[in-house]
C-alpha cells in the first residue's frame, strides 16, 4: 500500500509520498513513488504513483518516450514539448493505456487486476499551475479551487486535516506542514504506509525548485511534528467536557429529548418488535 498527496495553491504546489510497498506481511520493501521532471525556465512536473508497482514502473518508463499524435500529420506530443499540462496529462494517459494493452490480459490470466493510480501536476511556461488525478483507464480529472488536493493510496486517515486546513490561499509552508501532518496520521494508523518520505514544494512561475527533501525516522522536523501533533491532539481532547449521564451540572447536557428522534428502544421479550 502507499499514500501520496498533492496540493494545488495560489502560491504553488506541494507533493508528498511515502515509499513502502508490501506483497504480504513478510514482503515489505522500499520503492519511491515520486519522480520529478524539470527543465529550468520552461517546465516543472511531478508524478506520484500508487497501485501495482510493476504497472507504475512501466508507466513511468514509457512516459519518458511516449508520443501522442492527434492526427497523422501532427507533430508528436511528449511531456517535454507539450504546450500545456493538459496535453502532458494526455500523454500520461496514453502511456497508461499502452501498458494496459500490453499487460492487462496477462495480468488478468494470472488473477491480477490492472490497478494503478497517478497524480500528475506542475507548470509549463505560458500557463498557470495544474494538477491531475489519472486513473487506470488513462482518463483524468483536474483539481479546482473547490477541490485543491488529490490523494491516492491509503487516503482516509490523512483526509480530515486536509479538509480543515487547505484552501487556495493557504501559504506553501503551511500546506507542506499540513501534508506532513496528514502523512503522520496515516503512518500512525496504517502499517502499510512507511518512511522514508519524499517532499517537494514548488513556487508558482519558478519552473524549478530546490525544495526537495527525503524524510526518514531521524529527520528532526518530522520527529518534532510527530510528537507535537500527538501532544496537541491529546490536549484538545482533554479540554472537551466529558458527557454527563446522571444529571450533573453542565451547560451542554447529553441526555435530552431530540426534536426529531427518540432514543433507541430496548427489546425485552421474544414477542416485541422494533416496528
């Protein structure tokens, strides 16, 4: 399993991925899920992958040389000459479909589902930031101001903090912190996601970045964040009043008559029915 998250903001993009794969309890390995494509001054793109590792690796390899032609006389489009991130995402979709055409039947014969999920984002000179989630069929959707982030892999544990914090105007450093908290929550709750992590932060219109870091268990910032987040959560939890069951003094009683619903009725004999 894995967990990857990418966030699109007015100020830039944040990408974060773990590096754990497992094919059973005794087959746990480390493989990076992120790859960065950069041509300084022209384009900056990041690809995150989850799902079947062999499929994801094949897609990444083919993407380097994949060409897309809209008609026979058209110039082939690659991720290196695409004029928009939309066209680059189309090239990625074509790479996924090529791997599917080559491997899907053999995988199905072996009882293996063709399963890959991708996040692809960046900026090409001449347009703004764009972020896509690409599916196993090669189709994709684009992030919007209403949905400014994508997750793939084991996403449920890290989603609540993203929903509460991330907005288009969120500063980049704050978004990077939020992504790391999201990852920490996932690491805490799911052993199939693991260190080290890859973090990339990209600032709008720079077409390059030096904010790339690999985070392992000895990283001082991540160790501080892990301890602080757990401690603060416990403090907030302890500050919330416990429910009162026996008429204790409180301004927020739990035992009240609901305006629409009554408490659950007990069944005391075989003859009684709920309805």
